[in-house]
């Protein structure tokens, strides 16, 4: 039963994606949309396959930049989140500042990074770093701050120290929140990288798309988009998988035993 | 052991106490008062209260809801500091000396990411002298210890389950195991059976009585079930409504081990009836 349900869901999701591309293809054919305005998916795929060897170094560049920024962002976000979430005072004090930082449009920050570090990989790493801190901080802090006092009391009554309580209750309790934030952060990290690459870099998919746009090579622009989407989805799936392994206890609803 | 007549048990205990000079004191509250809030918006949760509990006693605290029964437990377990007065546990100021405390709450408060067995073994991870050996003994000695205890409460074979796979009554049994796994000198129970159906509750009374008879820790049980208090307690303290204080303190002279059928006998019924009257008379709306 359950297996059938799951399969049905997956088939439906796949059908929707496929249907989207088929509709796109058909509409382009039907209305004779020129390639320079909106290339058909089949044309995009052709371009993608034909130019893949040239695109590959850029894919690697973008991917490594994103992952570096993401790793930095997650580390810093986790530490900040732990500090902010560990006490009510810290939570209330730090929150306005965090919200302020996160509401700055990141496009506006890239030129500053370029000013400081010159164009290239560094601003891209920093942009993706900055952009993915916030969701991690907020989620980790929320996870820690919303820990049920009853669970903490169990350890407190045993004479546990604050560090032991954090380690045995706070952190495991915050894990589902942390992983939820990772999924958001990894997609945002891509946004940050491509943003910076578009503005100030000579490598990476963002840069390729930038150059392709200026030379009206629209299929190549769309190839870049496709690549980004594929990378984003792949990393998202990887993190969902880890999440399910680590925090399965928090997502058991669909697998409750019938009895 | 369990069939041993209670009179001999009690005299034996009394003789021990005489040899010591007097029964050793496990808990002492002296004018302990708890006030929540600051400034004008204060609530007195517990009026200055005196209470002495000797080692090995099973004290049941009964009273209307909100009277500060749980507050007393929080004071003794060092989860809360008194606004004034003193709280001594094991002869010293609470918190000054590490006393083995086991605690069970109305909610089972199992950590959902651990298996039932790991939940039960949690105190061994925190409390000395067990904690230093936790890593080595986790899969051997401690595991067996947890399994043995789980078997005693009727949860044999459930150690590997996740908490959400167990019913409320089963979780409460596991919670009792967790409170007892480190052989605490002091067992603090905050309405542990409050959320259970009558049959499960009565079964657990029997289990708790057996566990207590085995190692005789000092127990402080908060409950508003008078039958529960009379069945389990060696002594019953009745509290007044908020701000609570102890208005009656009496020993229960029923033989052990007590049985459910005893709860329908005259002595027992008389006792619970008397307790009930004490509580209803002190209620502000009783007039």
C-alpha cells in the first residue's frame, strides 16, 4: 500500500516535470517562437550536449565556489545559531541585527566585495557565504530556543551541566531545524555564487551566461540555467537524503505502523 | 522477600534507626517559600513549608491542583530555588552535594531521537560514577541493566523500539526505569500515572511498590489520586490550596505488600475518605 502510494507520488512529480517541458516545446513550435527569444527545450539540450566539454570547467568552478561558501556559511551560521539560541537574552538582542543584515539585497554587497578583494572567485565565495548564513542561524537558534523545558528538566534533575544538556538535548533536538535550513541554504548559495559571477568574474556559469547573453546566444544562456537547476536539485536531494537518515525520528508520520 | 510480613520489616527498620541514633534525614524543608514573578505581580506558589523526610520513607503529597505539590518536588530536585527558607537534601543544602536523584514526570518526556533503551540509560551517561564507564559499558553491562529493569516493568523486548512506537502506559513504565536505573537514593515522582487509565495505573502501582521494596529509596510522590497515595505511601502529607502548605501529615499503617483488593477494604476506604474530607474542607469554595 505505502509503496504504491509513494510510487504514485513520484510518477506524478515526474509527469509534471515532463509535461512542463513538453508544453514548453509545443508552445514554441505552435507559435513559432524564434530561438533568440525562447529556445525550445530540445534545442537547449542539443546545445548543452554539444558544448558540454567547454562548459564543464565552469560547472566545476561554480560548484566548488558554491560549496566553499556554503560550508563557511553553515559553520558560521551554526556557531552563531548556537549562541543566539542558547539564551533568551541573546535571542532578543541579536535578532534585530540579524534581520537587518539579511534584508540587505545581496546584489548590493557584491560590488563591495569586489572593491575589497578584486573580481574573481573570492567575491563569489563570500556572496554565497553571506547569503546562506541567515537561514542556518535562524533555524538552529529556533531549534535550540524551542526545546521543551521538560526535556531539559530530565537532565537538570540528574545534575547535568549546561554543556551536557546542550549536547544531549539541545543539539539533537535542533537537528531537524538545522537540516531544513541546509536545504534552503544550498539553493541560496547557488544564487549568491551566480550573482557574483555575473557581476564580477571571468569564470563560472554565471559568467558564461553573461557573455552568452551579450552575444545573443540564447540557447547557451538556457543551457546555463538548466545546469544550475540540475546542480541545485542534485545537492538538494543529497541533503534531503542525509536529513532523512539523521533526523528520521522527526518525520515518522508517513511510516507509522498500522497496528 | 515480598511476602515478608510488614510488621517485622517495620520493626527492623525501626531498630536500624535506633542504632543510628535516629533515622537519617533525606529531605528537610525549613520555611521554604516560593514566590513567582516580581514587583506587584507576584504569586505565592508555596507558603513557608516545613517537611522532614527520613531515608527509605515513601511520602505521598496530595492536595488540590495548583497547590504547590510539584513546586516542592522542584525545590528538592534543585530545578527551582526557594525564595526564602532552606532546602536540605541528604543533610546538605540542595545542590551542594550530588545526591542520586531519579525523577519521573506526568509526561514520559522520552527523548524522541533515542531508542527506549538509550532513553532508560540516559542517567548512566550523566551521573557519576557511571558516566566515566558509559562508553565501554554502553553495549554490555549497562545494556543488560536497562534490559533487566525493562523486564521488571513488563517491557521486555521493547528496548530497541522508538518512543513513539509505544503507548502512553508503556512510556510511563520506561520513564520509571529511567528514574531508577542509576539506583538513586531519592526518587521524585510528579504525578507519574496521572495521564493513564485506571487499570494501567493500578498495575503500575504494584510495579512501583515492588521496585521500592527491593531497594528502598526515599520517595516523594506527588499525586491527586487519594487511593494511589494510600496504596503506595508509608506517609501521606495533605496540602492546602494555593498558596500551599502542609495541613496534615500521617503515617499509613497498612501492611505490605499492598494489593488492589485491599483498596476496597474498610481501613483503606476509611483512610481515603478521611483524606478526601480534609481536602474538600480546605477548598475556598467549600463553604
